[in-house]
């Protein structure tokens, strides 16, 4: 009997347990949120045409509306 394949996340999206112990996990999550917000701001300026549409289709309407 074979086990189902596991979904593997991209390494940059996985927070190591050691960061939780040192309290850096929140800072890392805030940085990722900031980077996502910057993509939304750039799409508003036209730097990334279609980024707002992609964000909306990906289920992140808050990024698409910025």
C-alpha cells in the first residue's frame, strides 16, 4: 500500500521551529506580509501588470483592491 504524496511547501514559506523559540517567527511573518503588500502596491502603480488579477484569482482580494 502506497502512502499519498505530501505537499511540500517552498523553503522560504516554512518557519523553522528554532525561530519560534527565539521569538523571531513573528518578525519573519511580518516581513512576508510586508513583501506581499509591496507586490500589491507595485501592481497599483503598473509595475506588475496583471498582479492584481492574479492576487484576486488566488483568493487574496485584499491585495487586489490596493
